C-alpha cells in the first residue's frame, strides 16, 4: 500500500496563477483533509471531507476550493494564488470520524512569487 | 488561536537521555494524540490517549494526560539520534461536533550522538 500520496512535491507559481494539488489514499478511508503548515505554526485545517460526497470548511478556507472526486481522491485548488499562500500543504486521511489516527502524505511545498 | 501549545519549543539532548515535552490545551477533549514529523516529511501518528485515561505506554513512549489541568506530556526514554524530529500534540475537542483535530506549533527535538 502506498498510503497517502500527493502531487506535485514542489511548485512555484506567480501571483494570480491557478493550480490544483492532488491527493489520493489507498486505505479505503472515509475522511480526508487538507492542511497547511507555516513556519512556527502547527497544521491548520483548510478543508475536510468527512465522507465521499461531502466537503466542509476548516479554519483557513479563504482562497481555496476542494473536490472529493471519489473515495480515494481529494483535490485542493488555488484559483488565484497569492504570496500569503506560500506554505507546505499536507493531505491526510482517517478511517472515520472520531478517535482514529490520521495518516499524512509527504506534502507539497508551494511558493507563490 | 492554537488549541494545543507545546513547550519547550525546542530542546537538544544527548543520545540515551530522556526527552520530555508538554502540551497544554484550552477546551474539553475526547482524546489527545501525539505525532512526529521528520524534516521535510509528513506527520506520523505516535500515540493516542483518551480523555478517561491518565497514562499510556507504547515502546519507549509514555504519555500522560491531566484533564483537570488541560495538559499532556510525552516522554521518550533512552533517546536515539533517529528520534530527532518535531513533535506535535493534536486534540479532538468535544466542542467540535465532527471531531476535527487541532494541532499545536510543535516541539523540535535534536538528539546528538
């Protein structure tokens, strides 16, 4: 099992450009998440999907959109990138809501110039 | 604002010593989890302690939870160079009906041979 995979690993964008970060998991998990991690801060939740067909905003959703394409895949889209979105983005999955651990992908390091 | 706050922010210890880090949080929780992040990688789940538990062990890890003080500690015994990483606590708050995790800013631990 590959676990949680993310593409791309690195990306540089110019202000105003758009892009989609891809995430897939092969553990048959119901719930998936997108976080961003900035220096000196913990992970902040951008969007999550409790189950296939549902998505909800997290703590910092502005400037982002998501799509839960199917049970395996959960993508994060930046429509018009801004320098404030320079960060490391992590996707995670969880078997179900509640007390279960989350499994993280390797991250995408995004720089917006 | 951060739900979990770890201290110290950073520590440096010798191989064989014990590493201790603390986490304080603000709201009532269902459980508290600890994660490890090696440089440039995603987070890896270490241990989960439920709100009705006071202490839990897993290998060289010992976690305590004091819900009256809203705090937890993670102890790594007989540390190794491979334990060099950032450690994050994450809380599953009872005030969040869905059970999303909130992460602290992390403690960076360096273990020198």
